[in-house]
């Protein structure tokens, strides 16, 4: 997952589609910038080894930490959460101290014994937004600390759509209109594509049965004829009208609205997704004290602000919106909009019994789109 500065960009991207649980071992060979041998040497000299999404820390903050402590973190990178899962599940995962899993994967990583419990006495979580703490994917933040977060929402051209979108039902109905059909982007993630149809039926995407997922997917297969793309969303496509209705996160929506202010963004009801990327400590972290020192540094308000400005998604600091400069265009969109209701948001949790169904039905939906 590529992260970018807070300024609008046409190339902001979200996660790639995750592979099936059974495919994890094949994912373990992803490129890293630090070898296992290098991590072992670093551990012996009291360094810090982090496994993260690429370009996911403010370079200025990392440099400041190195000046402060004399420790320059060794950062290896991955391109998907399933790659992270696979690496930690293999000998190649030895030597890491801190990892940055998405909220969907905390439960699975913890269940496999790959994470250690967070010692809250060693960190100050009091400055973090309570809306991002004690979420269903990790009650009590036993294994995770929120780093930054994003949403599943909709960006659209109100003139083409012919009105406002407030719910996922509005989204589906708008997609059937002649001026909209063929100009729609859906997510390449099975649960994000199918989730809205489940929510409209009052279903929880984390507890839905295989039959319920397939039933919701049937609606998407019918809708698929109106869809142009399931690939990454280019803000220019929205700006020039080749896409007029799209599922996306707030960062891409903000980039598109920066190019075409007539576009609108909404987090549709009755429910939508909150995803959170988290700091977590690896079970047998060789540099545990250094890991806690780094996390304590990262949780400082000034560092949280710098992280937000660098990666373009909001850090977990409470009151962060008020610290964003007045010169930052469309700043409210960074936080999902002024009226965002966290109580109406849900985070996906990978379930080995159903995650394969989401992926399979997603493939069938994309095939139906032609």
C-alpha cells in the first residue's frame, strides 16, 4: 500500500485484494529492504526492526528519532496484509520487533501467537481518539495501537447522478441510471464490494454465513453490468468524467475533489467501513525496550501531526483536525467529513471460514462485469 503526502494526488491507493488463507506461504517471498541476517545483526547491536507498508513513516520524524536515540530503525516492507501474515508465520519473520497490520488481520495474527500483548503501562494512550480504541477487532487494544485510519465511502458527480447519495441503496439505484451506467468503480476487495448489500439487509459482514454472502453477491452480479472498473481509482478519471460514481477512501476522494470541486463525497448509511492500520509488537521481538521507546515517540502529538501530513491519512491523535493548518485545502475530507458518525462504522475481521467466499464471489462479480 503506497502512502503519500497530504497534498492531493491522483495516484493514492488502497490495499490490493487479499489472497486466500491457504495461499499465505506463497506470499512470504515479497521483497524486503532488510535481510534476515541483517535483522539478526541489528538485534545483536540493540537496533529496531520494523516490517511495514512502504513509505509509511515521516522521513523527518524518523531522522529526528535517530538523532534523539542514536537508533535508526531498519524498515523492511510488504505490499499486502497477507504477505505480512505469511512472513511472520515463517522462519523469514524472525527478528522483527514492530509490524503494522490492518485491523482486518489483528485477530488472526494474535490467534496464531504471532503478536505479544501490549503493556499499556509503558505507553500513553490517553492522547488517542477514543473512537479508534476498543474496537471490535481488538477489544481493549490488547494487541494493537491505532496508527492511522481510513473509510469506505463514495465520491460522485451529482450532476450525472441526478441528486444526492445518502445510503448504499441510493448508490445502487444511481448506478442504474443511463448517465451513470458504465462509469462506475467498485472496490477490488470482496468484502468491500459485497459489504454494502449485506448492510442493506441488516447483516454484519463479520458474522454473515456463506449463504448470506452469496445472496448479497447475487445483487452485485446483477449490478456488475454497470461497472467499468474494479481497479485502483485514478482521481483524473473522476475529474474528466470517465468515472462518475466510485467506491473509494477519503484520500482518493479528496484528491479527485481537488481537481473537480463539483464532485461530492459521502460515507453512505446505514453502515460503512472503518479500516485502521495498527502498531503491533511481534511475539518474540528481540529489541523489546527499543520497540516501546519508538512507539512512545510515535504517539507524541507533534509526531502524530507529522505522520498525517506525510502519509495523507489521519493519525489516531484526538483533536487532530484542529491542529491541521488552515492552508490545507479540503482538510475536513482527511477525516471523512464534518458529520462522520463512528458509531455507524464497522471494521472487517478476517474469518478463515468465510474469507475465501468473499474472494470467490468477488471473482464472479468481476467476471459478470465482462
